C-alpha cells in the first residue's frame, strides 16, 4: 500500500512539474510590425500639392518577370513596394498606361506581353536586422534609401523627392518618397 501511494505521489509531482514548465505557443501576432515596404505617393508635376492617379499601372520585378500582386493594370495614387532583404538594392519596372500587346496575333495569346510607358526604378539602401521578439524573430529595416529612375527618351516619372534627409524605411505607416508625373 505504501509503495502504491509513493508511486501515486511521484506521478502527481512529475505531472505538476510538466504542466508548470509548459509555455504558451509563440505566435507572432499579425499586428506586430515586420519588415516594412517602401511607400511612394504620386503627385501632379504641374500642381505639386495635388495627388495625381497613375493610370493603368503595372509593377513588375526586374530579373524575375513577376508582376507585383495588386498592381496588374490599376489606377492609384500610392505604390507600396517590398524591398529585398538579401540584397542592397531592388529594381522594378513601373509601367504607366499599360495594355496587352497581342503581337499582331489576336488568336494566339502565347506571344502576348504587357506594353506601355516603362520607367525602370532602382531603390538602394543599407540593411539592418532588428530583433522584434522570440515569436516574431527579426525584421529588416532600410537606411540611407535612395530612389533613382533610369533615364530614357520618354520617362513618365518627371521628378522624385524623399520625405526626409537620409531617408529610412522602418515602418509602413508613412510615405517615404513622392513622385511627380
């Protein structure tokens, strides 16, 4: 009888130890800020205090030919661009007045492509990893961010302006650059 009671007590103690040493699941809440994207607002070149919609905008990544989700021929006054966390620059093709060029073969969609006024932009920066929490890990913030437009004979982006000297991208709640078109 004493051996049974002793065994029962040991099981209870070990069970208590197991339940008190357990921790809640580490889940990063969706409300926790993670690696931010670059935010660009579009303004009228002739009235620089007025926002101006970019008509039929398509945003594509350079080097991977992927169209950025949410930017397949849309009209908008704001562009949100994710930046690479494994490189010190990111390039995009911003195509204004986009249309599908059927290459003269209306019945064959295999040779169709997007066309319009293409401006190639390069965003360069210095990356810094910042610890968020055990559940969320690290996020990347971007320092000394520059935004350049590759010159061509028909740039639709006429001018650009950082909102701060030594522009950084640390959150997604504020605009980082203005473009004028």
